[in-house]
C-alpha cells in the first residue's frame, strides 16, 4: 500500500518461453489509482540464459516418463528459486509475490491437458516469498483453451494500443472486438525458426540474415498456409505438440536447403499474421517479443500486413510477458479476474493460479552466499 488513494504492489514476474533462451525476470511496481486504473514501472530486469543441460532437458522433457517429469517439475522449481535469490540479493526491494509462469511441456486444450513445470512450492521454499504459478489449469477446467493469458495485461496495462502482437515461440495477438477482448495464437515463430537456425550451427537467425539469403518454395508455402488450424475460428491456441505433428513433417520432407526452408517459413509467418491484421482491420499494432529483432521477418510482416507496427523500448520488448505474468499473479493475489472467457472460450472468467505461501524459515540449503 502507498500514497493516498493509491495501492502500490511490487511483484517479480518470471517467464520461461518455448524459445528456450532462458529465464526472463522483471521486478515490477504496480500502482492502482483512485479510479481503479493501473500503471506500472519495471524496476529491474534480467534474462538468465539456460546452459546446455537445461536446454536439452527442457527441450525433451515432454517425452519423459512420469517419474522423470515429476523430477523435472521439482528441479526446475528449485532452479528458478535459486536464480530468483541471485537476482534479488543486491536489491533493497523485496516483492510481495513471485509470479512464475513455469515452462510449458505439454498443452493440448482439446484433451483438457496443460502442464507447466516449475514447482511453486519449491520457489516459495527457496526464496521465502509467496509464489504464484499454474495459471492455465483453472481456465482449462472451465472449458477454455488455457491460453493466451497475456490479453488481460494487454487490455489493462497497454490499453492505449489498438492491438498487441507477441512474437515469441509462437505469435499471438490481442485486441478489443465487439466490446470484448479477443485474442488467439496465430502461428509458430521462433520455436521453428530457432530450430532451423540450430541445424545451421546458429542459436537463432540474427536479423533474419539466413532466411533473407534463401528462396521461397511455393509448394512448401502452400502446404503450410493450408493447414487446418488457420481455417478454424477463435478461440484457439497452439503448443509444441501441434508443431511436431503438423509443421515439422512438412519442413523435414521438403527436399530444399535449410535456408530455403527458413525463407519459406518467414513468408508463412508473415502471411498468417497479415491475414489476422486484415481480418480484424487492425491498423496499429504494438509488437513485442524476440521476433521483433528479426529485421527480415518484421519487413515481411509490414509489407504484407499494411499496418503500423509500433516497437516499444527494449525493456518492454524483452520483458513484456514477464511483466504481464507479474500482473496476473497480483490479480490472483487480490482475487480479481486474470483470465478472460471471451479470449479462451471458457464458460466464465476466472482468477487462475495456485499460490504457495512462504515457509516460516528458509532452509539453509537454498541460500546463496554473496
């Protein structure tokens, strides 16, 4: 709590995306004004890169046995807690809550299943701070897609923009339509582009240089653009499983160079995103996420979409999802809706997430020395 007629909260948001870059952390201050409007300030942010072992483990854990999956859930929660301790050790500000998305290893809303590893109990035990996690399962239980969740933050924190586009492992978009918030996953982005770049010995396609040097394969592009998902109506969401079953077989069977595959995939991404722009007459778009650093991809989206693309400052580009999940955790802490049924297709809005309260005493084995 803070100044007269204001409520002030400090929350740490933690995000691990499908691109497998690392843990994004954003220490955020949220201020609720007298008219119930929210403003924010990112006080400190950092990305902790995953080492090779964690990249390999997170990239393959969805194929693990039940016991291996349970172990990864605990280990990733403990790892996250220790990284949070390191992030906060020189900070004079202690958050009231840690809000961790975890790392999605399985998401299939049609089967009513979603799972993000990263035990909130381990995070709370390691840090001595209450930890919110598991944001998607309540919406799934209510018949929703469990995704996307970011639109709540888009509407409340970034409502001055007509629409918000995220270019991460997947692309998703959020905007107001017919007096309600609408959002959906559009297509895979970095989850595929990074995989192809890795096969060429690069962690990612810096500025789209590799794809720019390739040539579009018309047959592959037509096959990608005609996938059934793109013809389905909202609400809809994507997961790694869909990519493995639908995108990768088309790419792997194409007898063309990796750079041609990357060039064709960039055109596919730009096609699908521009289709969404045109369908909903979106003229101005706030774009964030790692894909905004791919200059060639951005060129193609702007060329095909005919919309004004607004790229904010680097902190928001890099840490918007961590910021928004900090806010979603705060809303859960306050018992307020943090998931819109208009977005997910659930039969009710909900305040999703589990909160693990801090222990009375933090165990010695979790402490990191200065």
